[in-house]
C-alpha cells in the first residue's frame, strides 16, 4: 500500500452493505485510518486559513509540524506565537522554491525515488 506510513483498514459498520453483522459480498466499504500523532507533517501554505487551522490541530496532537508561506514576517509572527511550530519561507508556485524545499527536507532522497 503506502510505504512509510501506518494505515489500518476497518470495515465501516454504517455502510449500505452492512446487514445484521454481515457484509454483502460485493458492497464492502472500508475506511482507512491513518495515525495522526508522533509524525512530521509539512503543510504548504500553512501560514493562514485552513492550512494554519490544520497545522495547529496537528501540533496539538503531538506532531512536529512544518508550515511554509511566502511572507517571512507572517512566519516570524507565527513562530513567536507558536514556538513549537517550524516555519520555512517558500513559494510553492515557484519551481526553484519547491526544489529547494525538497532538498532541505529530504537531503538524502531523490525526487520520485
């Protein structure tokens, strides 16, 4: 499935195929549960809006969270307010910034490999 991630499959009890404790043979619904604690999570565009909301929730759950954003002043303010949050100035619309971000976060890995 996904290398490097821990997923568990659980049959969804509320699915339409669930009848009296049995699943219809051709209508089994599964829900994939992902471990959401003790991870390192990168959120691009995480300095505001929904990205920031996710970042703060993941931080609250005990993860190492890295957010990127274009404006250094906004990132500095976030770092001051949330010292455990890691910030990196980067613009994902710029391919050179994306490549630099990859090299910084995964120095011993090759893209697509």
